[in-house]
C-alpha cells in the first residue's frame, strides 16, 4: 500500500501516555496501601490499642516504598500484564516492603513503639486491597484515549477477528488494536473501527508512521521457520511482540515458559499437589479464618441476637457434607 494510502487510514484520537498510566496506577497502589495501614491502626485502636495516631502519620512518606517495590518488579505502567503473574509479584513486593518496615524499625530501635499487630493486619489488607485498587483503576480509565498502548494484530481470518473483538471488549487490558494485517491466503475482512491490510508487507511502514511498538501474532499453525521469518522481517520494528500459540483450551494460571534443549517450553504447574504447598495453604487458610472470625465476631453476635428475637430455634445451621477421603463432616 502506498504511503499516502497508509496515512489515510491512520486512526486518530488515541494518544497513549504510558507515563500517565504509570502515575495513575502508582497513586492507586499507594492509596490502597495507605488505606490498609489506616484501617489496621483503627482496628488496633478499637481493640484497646492505646496508640497515638500521629505516631503512624510519621510513616506516611514510607508509603512510597510500595511504589518503588512494584516498580522494581516491572509492574508499571500496569498494562498488558498476566493477572496471575501480577498478583504473585504484588504479593512478593508487598511482603518485602512490610519486612523492610520491620527491619528498619528494629535497626532504629523503634520496634517497641509501634504495634506488630498493626503491621500484620496492614499486610493482610494490602494483599487484598492493592490488586482490587488496580482493578478499579483499569475499570475507570480503561476506555480513556491515553490508557495503554496501540497494538497491531497479525492474524488470519476468524482468529484475528476474535483477538480484535476480545481486546475491544476488554479495554482495561490496555492493548488497543489499531491495525490488522491478514496473511495472503485470507480474503479481506471488515473489522469495526480498525483498518485492515491484506498481507504483512505494509506493517513496518505503518508501524513507523503511527509509532507502534506493540504487536500480536495470532496466525494458526505458524511455527518454527515461518514464525522466525515473520519476526525478522515484517514484525522486526516492534519492541514488544505477543505470540499466541493457539492453546485456547489452556488457562494461563500456573503456566510458565522455560527453555529446554534450546526450545521454548510451557511448564504447567500443579502446585497444590506438592505436600509442602498443601501444608502452607492449610496454615494460611486457618490463620486467615481465625483472624476474620475474631474481627467479625461482634457483628456475628449481633446477628445471632436479632435472629433469636425474630424467631425461635438456633441461629446457626449445619449440614453434613462429604469431605476429603470420603469422610463426613459437620459444615456450619
């Protein structure tokens, strides 16, 4: 396609601002971490914790450690991340920041000044609130013109259509299709709001004119030499390329890439089959259950009282269920 023709189909209106995306996501992360600590202080104070609120206000500048930790793990601008890997990295970074808090307080001999319970509760709340805050930020700004990156799609027929439709239906992902390049064997197909090019040869020129740095390759059956040829020719101008192997039946949960015998290999992890992970999960489940039960106990007692005033009989209901190993247990 000629240069003038390419210029005629360059979309307007979407001006990506990765820096703004990173700043907004960073503000959401820091706000979620701050709320976690504030709620933890209030809960500790409510349960006979006599602490000066101004004492914890002195730690407000330390909240930037969360942004620094997330940034070091590449979690900004927060666009196009695998949800499972993102939660794992958020958990690691959040835990490391709280460990750093504890270490610094110990080194500066301030450990006895602050409540350990506050930091434990704050850590648990941050593990939940920070991912929720990121989801909220993406939901609020996903449709903004400046959110995310424009992306070119190399595809074939219905596969390319499904990819474009999926990206358009999930703007919070931050990958906005602005061009579709169909292989030579596919007839021209219309994609609402996205220009379509027959063949891959015009992709480098279009990418340079539009400043595209991201591309998705969704061509069924393209492997080995064909894929390498595409990556080194028509897709060589893109800094980041996502290759879709066509394994739609597999979830990304627990899948990692490995290099075995110089070949890209997908590793499928079933972590809960590991006895050590089962033990850790059981301890975590029970610890969180006891903590939540303690926090909700006043509300539960109030509900029990209201039920007893409204109707006779027990306020609790149980049913026998079949659990692990076929054993029956009483489920309240």
